[in-house]
């Protein structure tokens, strides 16, 4: 079985003139996953908890792409939540499984955007749920816990207590800060790598926008990163956006990072004394290169006062 693992589309994110980038990058990632049997999205499909209708219109067009493909022969073995009839539509094509992220989290009793996508038959939303799928005698169990406030994450995960399914390749999907991988220090994590459940073959975490892969004993810990730059921070400069393809055969797995073509981002620090000549020279130097799309440039100007300049 071949599984695409992606995260953090942030559909609707916009800075300056870059209103289409989030949709174009998500579309590219999904189209490049056409050969996969299952698609997992680890949260923050949308950038806003209440997307505008213009964002919904473009998002539905992008997220319906897997429904246009021929069925992959993946069958449902079991699911510990009652699936809506329309949710089964994605199972007949390329199953899309998703958790919601912190950008989609809503107050208790209100439906969030990912639940709405499930109601439209575009994906299956997991929150403290497990689904088991099979193809060619290979069974994969996907356990998902959607985003919760960071202070509650450890308690919610322990109360749910996901246990690997016997006879399956087991994937746990989260969307949280997990120490030492912290997206924002504003919300300190209650989860750490050492407190994650044992026995899973792969643990996937969204939320963090950089790509990370490491081994925790027999478990592979994986952060696919975002498909678009949103923070405009130094650590994002030069980072490659993309997703993972996970190949699962009987008792064996292989991971491959798939880069997607996306707008380049440059972060530079320039020390100035008088005038902006050095800044202009740095911008000209970058723009002298060839790009498919105009690059995004952020320059930190260091002098008597520290300023930040964004050039698109």
C-alpha cells in the first residue's frame, strides 16, 4: 500500500499578492499523490477557523481532486466511528483521512471546517478514532487525534489511549506541539517525544512547518511540514516544501520525501550605516537569478534601528 502523508495547506493564507499560493501548492501536492492508495492530511487544511466563502469555493475545488481518480481497490476493514453514507464516497476512490488542526478548532458544540468537509464526502475526519483499511492483503490502521489546546493534549491522549491494532501497520496522526518540536512558545507543550504512545510503526505530527524525520526506538516520528511558507522566519528560508510517500509491504516500509515546486523564500540580514544601497543591492542580487515564480524576500535591516522589509 502506498500512502501520501501531508499537512498544513493553510488554504486561504495570504500575504501581499500571494493569494493563490496556498491553493496552487495544495493542488500540486494532491496531484503528485495520484499514484497513492490513501492520503493522510495532518491538520490545518484551512488558515482560518471561519473561512470566507471565496476560500471555501477554491478549497472545495482543490480537495475534490482525489474523487476524480479511479478507485484504488482499498477496502474498509473497520472503523470505530459510524461513517456517514456520503463519507464512504472517498473510500470508493482514494480514501482521504484527516485530523483538524488548531487553525480549525472551534468551540464545543460547533462544527469545524474539517467536519464540514466530511459532511460533503471529501474526507474522513478522525478525532480519537481509528480506521483500518486493506489492499492486497496489507492492512493499515490509522489512529487520529485532532488538535486540542496544548495544556490538555497529554491528558486527552492518555484518556483516549490508542493501542496499535494487531496484524496491521499502525500510524498515529496528531497535530500538536511535541517537545522539542514546538511551533510557537506561546503555547508550551504538554506532550514530549518520550510521552508518545509506544508500539506504533509511524507517528505523524502536523502543526510544525518544517520537515522532520527521526527514529524513536522502533517507531518513525515524522513531521511532513507545511506546503506553504506562512511565518516568513529565517528557519523557513531555503526549506523545501513537499510531502511524504510511505510504501508499506508485508512487514516492511519505505519513506520518500516528495518536493513540490513552490515560490522561493529568502531571508537576509543587512547591516546599514547610511542609506539603503546595501539593501537594494541585496534585492537586485537575488532577483538576478531565474525563478518560475517571483521570489518572496524578507530583509532584516540592522542599524541604529532594526527594521523588517518584505519584498514580493
